């Protein structure tokens, strides 16, 4: 018999904040840390997934379900802007002279625009992979 609230296949929907999804995706794309959205027991039909940076030596099994933030994104989600790409666009602009300061400013703006737009590319539905099996779930963006 499975104890009440311990079966992750009971989950029918997860709620996420766009900010948590953006932070998790950005962390994964810009560092060697592994950021996920974590759903913790006890499980029920509607659950909240929160930002969590996984530790390499997590030794205790909490029973939590970790959602890869990339799985929450639609196929047309924008890619994270890289400094080299920002530099290439700046150098290709015949109306602008390249400077390090202008490059930094343009790259910061590109990252801000990416962050602002990524929330529009969160799926409405996804498959949640759990230790007890895969479950189709609805995804709701908070805020």
C-alpha cells in the first residue's frame, strides 16, 4: 500500500512562476549548476513547482520530483543570447562603432529582453517524469 500523498502519479497540474522558470533556464545555460523546478510530497492533483538548485551530493531521497526547466518551454522559445553573438551583431551594424562599453550595454539589453520574453514560451501541458512513471500534466503560470 502506498502512503497517502506519496504517489507522484496523482499530480494532474503544476503551477510555476515565470521568474522561477527563467532563473532555472538561465542557470542551466550559463553555469555548471543544475537548476530544476521541484515538486515535493505530499502529492495531490494540483502542485506548485519551485526553483531548486540541485547539489551534486544530495544524499537523502526526499521523494521530490525534479522538472527540467527546458521541458517547460515550447519549441520556439528564444535561445539565450551569447556575448559573441551580441558582438557579431554590433560589429555588423554599419551605423555603429564597436566599443567594449557599447557591447556590454547591448548584451545586457539582449539578456533583459530574453528574460522578459521567455515566460511567453512556457507550455500549457507537458509530461512529468516521475519514479512511479510518466504523467501528463497541465502547466499554469502564476502571476
